[in-house]
C-alpha cells in the first residue's frame, strides 16, 4: 500500500514545553491507524498539526505526495475531522450546521449528499433541533456525519464513539470498516476503548511524553505483555480458603463477586493450577484470558506514573 500521510521528525514546542518530540510515522492508503497514549501524551497536538491548525516547530508533513503546508487548501478538500470534544454552533439546527458546512467543499450534488449523510447517521428526527438541545451521544453522531460530507480520503477521528449507546457505537464501527473497505478511506483515530481499537485498527502508534514508543499491530503489542488473567470461581465454602492462599503467596489478584481474578505470567499457569490441587482448593469454573491491548495500555501508563517525579 502507498503512504497517504508521511510525518518526518515532527516537533511542537510551547515555550519551554515539548508537546510533540521528533515523531515520524506513516499512514498507508486504506489503513486505520490508532494513535494511543495517556492523557497529555501529544495526541491532540499531533492531530492539530495534521489539520494545519497548529504549525510545527520543526519537521515535515506530506499528504497525497505533496508538502502539506504548501498545498494545505488542496489537501483539506480530501480530509475531514471529528472530535467528541468539539461542538458545532449551538444556536443552529442540525440541518443548518450540515448545510453550511457542506459549502466548505466542492460537492457535485450537495442536496443528495446531505440526504445520504442524514440517512447514514440516522439524523432524520434531529434535523430541526438545535445543537444545544442534543444529548452528548446525538452531538457525536452529528459530528461524525459532518466528517463524511466531502467523501474524505483521510479521516481524523478523536474518540469517535464516546458518549454513544452501545448499539449506536457498534453501528458506527461497522460503518467505518465498510467505508474503509469500499472506498479505501484512511483513518487516524484516538480512543480510550481498547476493545474498539483492537476491532478497528490495523496498526497502533503509541505516544508517551510526546515521543513514539511503539509502532506495531494491536496483536503484537498485546503479545509483548507476559501477564494473563485467570478467573477462578470456587464453591462458596471454598472462596475464603482460595483468598487466604492467594494472599499468603502474595499473588496479584482482584475479587469479582464470587470469583478471583489472578494476574500471572502465562508460563506459570500450569504450576499455579497444580499448586491449587495440592492444597485441596477446588473450583467450579475457570477461564484464562490472554493479554490484550488494554493490558499493554495499562502497563505503559503504569510505567509512566511510576517514573513520574
């Protein structure tokens, strides 16, 4: 696949503070790239530079094979953006917002496109309502609809399903995957929903303290974590015995109702189960969950918090 965005040695300083520190990455045509990291890591600043809202302190951005800031107006015809944390004009209706925003782009059949977008994002019942009257989830849907008006080739999405009901969020994820497959849309998204990132993203760029610390697939990042989770549900009369054993052996575990969830290196699972058997500790149910992207994110965040002064 060809690269549709190339970022080289990009940095952004605010006074003496380095928000983005010499990062380089590519977005390939038709790829969904997750931009992850703890709060304050530099994700939003990076997206703002990709939109041309902020000027880099140094570095280069190339889009569609051209220098972005030199051909910004041309590039923005093929880019769009949606964020849960930005709002459209509150005193305008949904219809007015979408109509006025559509005039930012050279659409062939404006009326038809607005009808399509309204149907795709199920906004028919909201068209005459002001943005100020909408719930957070409804505002998110309108923001996403706005982002698709111009048939974008590149989408920058900041928490695209935040505040949405689970069924609507699932619909949006399915829609994004359909757009990717059908039209080859390239997407950069941020999200704190790691299950969503695993479902959507082909690749992850993880940013910490403004610098890239990982660039890999979700599967490979999850595989780098050695700890798995064993959930054990013993008979009610055995639960206290299990808990005392775990505490005595200083295992890392949590309690969920009548189950204990033990965090353990995968290679030690067999020995742990033999140990329970030797102690006469019985269980009715057991499940073993391999490391996930959530574990990777938590590990990176934990490391960051541990190292902070």
